[in-house]
C-alpha cells in the first residue's frame, strides 16, 4: 500500500491528529490495519469496531490489539446484538483503565470513520451525549452516504461528514475496478463455476455494477443489466449490455449479482421463476438486496455450506437456488475484499480528508460534504507517483487559455 | 480487338495523381511488401517472369503490382470482379510513378469499375496475352478465373473445339465459351502453348483454391499451384482482422446509424463472423450469433455471445450480417418479418447469402434507392429494410474492403509464393502446395516492426526443449493458431 506508506512518513512528521480520538467502524482487514496505524502515526488514539458481523479477519484484529495497542472490538461471526455493542464500545474510546472498558466514557471521539453508517447512527441514537465533542468524520461507502444524506435531510445529522466514497477517483478505482474484480473473485472462489457462456444478471449499473458487468463479460459471460435509472440503463445499453426488467431477467439468468444499494431487488416473484441451479450473490453493502427471508420461506429445505459460503435452497419442485455469503457482500465474505491497491487509494483519500477535517471542521456546517477536489487530485497524483507514472502539467499558456473567455477559434 | 493496339484499358488516366497519393499512403501501411521489395531489389529474382494477375484492382493491389515489377517481373493485370476496381488506382499503375497521363510509363492494366461480363472476359484475355511470346509464365490469381481460362482454352484446343452452351448454363459461362471460341479461331494453339510456358499459379482465395484442388484431384491441373489463401498470415488475418475493420466501416458509410446499444445478429462464427462479432461488440452493440456448427456455436457462447436462431430474433434485431459462406441464410420471409429499417448486409464471399431474388419477387415489395449501395426495400405493410450493397460483400461495396495493413500480409505471401514458384520451379511438383511454415512466419515477422512489437527470442535450450530451432518454424503443421 504505497500511498498509505508514503503518508505514514508525512503524518509522523506533521501529526495532524495530535491529541485527537478517532472512532472507526470498518471491515477489519489487513488494509484497515494499515490505515489505523497511519492515523496513530498522525497522533490519534484510535478505537475500532467492525462494520460487518461476518467480515472480520480475527488474526488482523488480534494483531492490531496486541502488537499496535489499538482498541479493537471485533470478532468474525457475531450476532446483531454483539455487533452493535462493539460499535458502542468503539465510540466509548480506548479503555482508560481496568473496569472501565465497555462504559461510554464522556471522552468520546473527536473524529469518526464509518463504513455503512452504523457507527454514526449509533452515535446519534445511543450515545447522543458524545455528539458535542465530535468535529466530524468520513463515510467510506456509497450506501452509508445515502443513509447520511437521509439523516441530513431530516436535520438529524449533528456534524459534518465527508462522503469519502463519492470522489471521482474513488468511484473509478474502488467501485468499478476493485468491486468489479473482487465480486467476481468471490463468486469464483465460492462456486468454482465457469462464467464463460453463462448468462449473468447484474442488478444496478452504477460504478460498482458497471465494473462487475464489464468483468463478467471479460470472462465470456453474456451479461444482462437491470436498472431503474434511465440514464444508467441507456449507458449500459450503449455499452452493448442487454437491459431487461428483473422480472424478465429472472427466468433466464444463471448468476445474479445485486449492486444497487436498494432493497428486495431479488424478491419472491423473481425466485419463483428462476432456473434450477441459479447462483445469487450480492455486491451491495447491505444484505437486503436479495430478500433472503423470502428465499428461506419459499424453500422447502436449506442445506447450509454445501461449499464454504454457499447455501443451497431446495425449492421442493426440483429446483435448487444457491445463495452466496448469506446474501451479504460477496467480495468480502467469499474472497478477500478489494485488492490492497484499491483500499490504498480509498483509505488514502479518507486519511487526507480526515487530516483536512481536523483543521477545517469548524468551518463546515453539519451535513454531508464532498471531498475537496484538490484532495482527490492529490491522492490520484500520489498513486501515480508511487507507480512511477509521470503525467503532463499544463503550460502557463494552456492555463491562461483555459481561464480566458476571449480566445475563440 | 487486339492487345497490340491496347496496352491498357482503364476508366480515366487523369485520376492517376490521386491514385498515386493513395498508393504512397498505402505503401507506408504495407511494411511486408515494402520489405520484400527492398530485400529482393538487388537480386531481382523475378527477372524473366511474365506475370498475369487477376485480382481486385485496388490501391493495395497497385502496391503489389509495383512490388512484383520492382523485383524484376513484367506484369499485366486485370481485376477479378466487375465492380471492385478503384479507377484511380488502375490509372496510377498505368501512368506509373514517372509517367504522365499523356505519356504513361507504368504497367498494363485492363480493368475499370462496372465492367460488363463481356468486358470482364475481354480484360482477362488481354491480361493473359503477351505479344511476341507464348503468354505469361506465371499467374497470380484470385478466385481462379485466369487459371480457368487457360485450362479451358487448352482443354478445348485438345478437344478440337469449344462446345455449345447448354440450356442451363449461367450467363457468365456462355460469355466465357464465346470468348474462347473466338480466341481459338484467331490463335489456334495459343492456350496449349501458354499452359506449357506457365511455371505455376499462386492463388489468393478460398474459392480459387477449391477449384485448384478439384482440378488436381481430377488430374486436369496443368501447372503447379501455391495455395496462398491457407497461409496463416493470409486467411486468419484477412478474414478476421480485415472484416473486423471493414464491416463497421461499411455499415457506418452506408447508414451512419449509432451501433452502440443496437442488437446485431451475426450469422456464422467462423473467422469472418468472429471478427464481425468482435467489432460490433466493440462499438457497443449487443451481438447475437447464429451457427449450424456445434463447435463454432459453443465458441460463440464461451466468448459471451447469445447464440440463437435467426427466427428467434428476426423481429427484434436491428442489424443483420451474414458471414456463413452458405446460401439462403437470410430469406425474403425473414426480411418481411424484420423491424422497420432493420439493416441487412452480407460479408460472405458470394451474393447468395441474402435471398435478393426472393426479396425482389415478394408481393408488393418496392425498392427505393437511398444512395449508391444502399436501398430501402419497402413492404406493403409499410415497414422497410435497408439492404447494403445489394446483398454483395458490404465491406467492399459500402467501404473499401480490407485495409492496407491486412492486405500487406496477404500480398507479401503472394510475392514470396511467386518468387518460390519462379525460382524453385523444380521443387514444386504438379499439384497444390501451401507455403512452408517458415515463410508464413517470415511474413508475420516483416510486419512486427511497424507495430512496435518486440519479439522474444528462444534460447538454444528452450528451442531444444520444445524440439524446434531458434529461428523456427515454431509450430507443428497441426497447430491451429
């Protein structure tokens, strides 16, 4: 992760988080560990909870706690109650002494990093007393940003949050390239199915869905796209994808991948007409895109873990549907999440944005804010530099041309 | 008419300057031809060769002709299709780089766009007639017409006369018989002498190769032949990469429809169909393939294409391309069922893949010409289909056929084959040969620099390990590329 490693030296020198407490809710992976160490190098005390009950890599969590002294509250395979309890503990901050761990301290975080919005939500609903101290934070995923915008619209968001997932660079690298690649990786690892010649249905043609669709095509699949947004549907169509309503795609698809950020994209009426052996996978952040409850009630019997992360739902009529990763985000559960290069950029943007926020949060009103464009460009430039790629700079003449309205043809 | 009075017959010599400019552009895009021109210039291996060429008289062919001349050959040329001549290219070859339209100093060409069948066979005979000699001693053929003419001439001379046409003979066959009848009357023994003088033929295309193998099997082949078509650097490149380029070019020039988002049906997934499907997809079309061969059908499916029957999608597809090498693929009934302004075109060699005769006979159908090579056929129910190039090769009819770089591969094979046959006549027995693999590899090698390709060289140990020499050939004869 050359970007984060490069920032490590800079943050150690500049210490942008000196004396600040940061509470983070992220997938506990090796890449997250590097981010957390970077924040610490920048002077922060960090507490960390998992942003998904299944995605924690326990060895990483242990290493963070034992080797780097980070307050980690995460374990793979916890239930819902434990999951939220861990978030509350992370909000409380690093334990300041024996017996105090687990109690919401009055200290609380100065800055937050969230991934899906569960931490910010818990902070507002379960630990509102901590709100006055919070300067602001970053949200890592599109789903979380959507949730924050709804909070902000209701006037419920108490501090500025930067939508770190919503930069041009991040969408390009993280969603399109990273999710695109790792979702396919997850499906292949879970099922070992040959994609060439298969009909793959990708629900949603946003940055992630487009990446998944293009890569599935690269494997030789016939790809069908479903969309609700006419602009994206037209984009998919012009890129040569077949665009159908899910009702028409459901009976022909062999692999279904949801990447919408919406709910019940695959529902009972679709399950009812699917082909025997159809594979269902979700690439969206939440486990609501495939209606797993409907699937369970629709099925005559369920055979768990016929392969790791593959549950076979026997519909009792000779058809079996294969649900991957229990309908949770398949690239993280069945594969290893994004490749490190992708998370390097995503977390690099987040770290730069957080450092900027540490200085400038007071100037921002509560609400959802974009990452400043120069931070996005700075991150992209740092990645290029670490890859040894040089680019052109505008000449003074080009700069003045760009800024002039007097020069025509 | 006699060749003595007509050293050339082309449409308009004043087009030569434009033709020369296009030839110069093409030379840059034909690095293989230019490389053999340079390689053989000092040794002049074709000195003494009298080559009659029968091949589409295009700008690229002009570079071929001038390459043959540059390495020692005398050349006379006709086209192998009544429509395919580019008149400016023909004019430029006749005028030559050092001549003027008033004082042409180039090479005799007998070809223009839009010949009648009579004119076409006049041109063939003119190209095969070398005043003061027994005729050509080499043939460079595309489709086999020049070879056929010599063989039939010699055959009828042996038989003592040209037969009368049968009632079911094609119009073209009647014309050929008439020409040969006149020829035998004017110059008895001409074709027997020519066949004897000819050291061999190099044949460009599948159709001509097919004829040669039939003659070899029947024992009627009169001189050795090299099958250039089946060089890997010819058929695989020309069919796949050439059509990949020129299909889209033809559709764009003919219709200018946005291809992105359209549903395109490609009939046939051989080398041509593969190239077509790839380029349509590259433009953003959703491509559906039809096939009769389960291997090609499975290939298409594994490449991610939907494979359907024409009937499945006839009402929904926007663009139909036939690339099968078979007849009656797109029928009038199909066209009657298509969407309004569906586009129909053929990129297979012959014009029988789309049933144009059936379409013309469809009750109430009306043809409205939009522009040259683009017709809308309107049905009584009000819907129309756009047919490109009257069902003939749309990449040639609506665009300019294969691009220079692709033709450089094909034509470099031709030049090397001509040199082989002319200089190593004894090594090529009566029969049909393909170029040895090391020459196929040489053709490819000559095109690498232009593309900035850096080839890796085998070590001696690596070469030994796979049982080849460091310089090749690298593959067995069975290898399919």
